[in-house]
C-alpha cells in the first residue's frame, strides 16, 4: 500500500510535466530511488500501469535507478556503502553516521512525444 | 511526432512535506506541540501514551489514533477522559499529512497542549511520511530483538527519542542492549534511549521530563 500512494504522486508529477510540455503521450519515466526506502519496484510499475490509465502517462515505461545507502566514516572522512546488520566502516571499524544518500525518491525526468517542433529560444 | 526529454527532478514526498509544514505551523500557532508516535504492532504504543499523559498534569492531551481497522485504542483513551479521534486507513500502512489535516477539525484543540499521533504499527513507511509533527518518538521493545536499528534504520534515524518498552520482561529474554544502543547511537547520536515498562510505569517520569523540556 506504501507504493500505491507514492505511485499516485508519481503519476500526478508526470502528467503535470507532460501537459506543461504539450505532450501527446509519455513514453518513459525515470525514477531515482534510495535502496533503503523499502519500496518494491515491481509494485510501483504495477500501480503505475493502473493509475496512469486514461492519462498522458498511460503505457509509459518506468526505469529505476537504485541508490545504495551510504554512511559517512568520521575517521576515514569518506562514505561507505552500508553493510547489512552493521554500521561499521569496512576500513577502520568506526561507526558511520547516516547520510541522505539512499533515502531519495524523485522523478528525474520523462521522455515524451509531442507534435510541436522543439522551440529553441536564444 | 517529436520525442523530447524533460528533466523534472521532483521529490515524490514533496507535496506531503508541504502539507505537513502547514499543519505544523497551524498547530504551533495554537500552542500545540505534535508528537508522531512510531512503533511496530504490539510495541505498546497506546499503553505508553497513557503512561505519558498521566504523568503530564496540567498539559492538555489530544490523540489521533491511526489503525488499519478498529477503534479499540480510541475507545480506551476516550474512556480515560482523553480527547481522541480515530483514523482507519483500511489497509494503508502509514498516515499522511492530508489525513491529519482532515482530522484536526474533529478535535477541540481549545487549549494549548500536546497532540499525540499514534501512527500505524509499522517501522517502515511511517518513517517516510511527515504528518505535521514537531518530533517523532519511536517505541521498541526488548522482546522485538536488538537488531531493529540495523533492519529499520530510517525510523531510528528520524526519532528524537527511543522508548525501549517492556523492560519488566528483560530477565526473560536475550536482549543484547549494547548492540541495540550501538545501532541507535550510530544513526542518531542525540536521541536518548529510555528504558520503560508500560506495565509497571518504570522510566516514564524521565520520558516526561524530557518531553517537557522540549515544549
């Protein structure tokens, strides 16, 4: 159910951008998602297919870029990918602190079809 | 027909975050401090709330209860004279800002005080959605096992305090407190961990002193 409400929001964002750009239809939606968000990509696509029906986003293919959660080691002063069941830096063993990397969830962009030729202002 | 690529870069949580900020400002203007209470099913969230509310005389409590189904918790609170209303999500795993916004008119909110929002029993999604709170508290138990910070890091990262409930059961379970504490401190070095028992009342005076200091 988590995916359902988020996917509604995705469809809303995509359709708003699609109408702003006078799209005929959206062919691709690129999502970026932190792997620690607990979201199942297959569920997002399934809900997307349902919710997008009858809108500009109907039939669009979702592509998902997963971002592995990173922690920051204060001693080595660098990030490391969070191991399972531990927060220890793989190099020095110090406890890392959380970063925002791995929590993101945003619509990066869309690919759309339009009748209008691209207008380049200059 | 032209194909065009459009950059959007829009956060999927942004709209909920905006609604939540509005709720928080509205509550602050009324002198109400909102606490989002997270915890797994059976962690003792309602029992902890009752223990806290009973130890905060002179501070008006309001409660929004979130449950997938039933109004058992709300009736329990109302029977104790605590003004509470129920949200049933009918399957959804967390509360969102809009739901809280819709419930606020159903509470009197006539005096300054504390609004406790008991979220759906779940350590995953409720951590992702702000609901207008000034802070989150997380209720865990010694019977859950000490690995919870490692399995559900976001909930621990976002909580201002962790209540470790069912302390009365410590002698009967193999709970590795050092491992638990280490995990919480890595994620959230500022969050105090209060050992409490909803059954005996142990530890709640300290919790309430800490809450009062944050108001």
